[in-house]
């Protein structure tokens, strides 16, 4: 999408689809090891995957490519509102994350975090030895 800009579907006209198809053949001829197709019709993704010898990875380009990619922040719902139409949210971590961070902030402010259960301990004898070493210097 960097070439075309934005998250808009491309290849929805015959001319655009042909240009993308030709570009993929040129990439293969240039020696790429893989091709990522973003936001193209599934049929075009299939046609390209069948034609080229390198793996074709789909980002919103249908189920017929050699592999699928979904951004983690889309899959986990880490963004409050934005979700590309081709992405699937499996959970809504945004609200859970915000609530967890608020709880963390409250715990720090009230002094309940960190507490002795999560603090590193030193043996009393070792602490005494440490204090003796300090007195020696």
C-alpha cells in the first residue's frame, strides 16, 4: 500500500487489476522472495498466487494466497476505534488495557504497588554484611 497510499481497496477495475498482476510478474522476474498483496479482490489474489512461483501473502486479499497476515493490534482490538474492513477482531483488549493501566496508576499512587510480594528480597545476614561493608569504606 505504500506505493498507492492508504488503506483503500485496489484492483477493483480491470485496468487496475491488470497493472497489479503485471507488477507482480515484474517483481517475480526481479527476484523477490515473496509478494504481499494488500486490499485487492480475492479473485485477483488467487490469480496472482497461481501464476507466480514465490509465496503470495494476503493482507485483506482473500483466502487463496499462500499465507495470511493480520496485524496483531487489529486481531487483539488494541485500537479504540479503527479497524480495517478486512481485519477481524478476536478480542477487545483496548478497553481491558485502559482499565488495567488505570488500576496500575491507582496502585502506584496509593502505594499498593509495588509491595513486598513483588519486591526483591535479600537475606537478613547478607544485608547485615552489606551494611558492615558500607561502614568499612
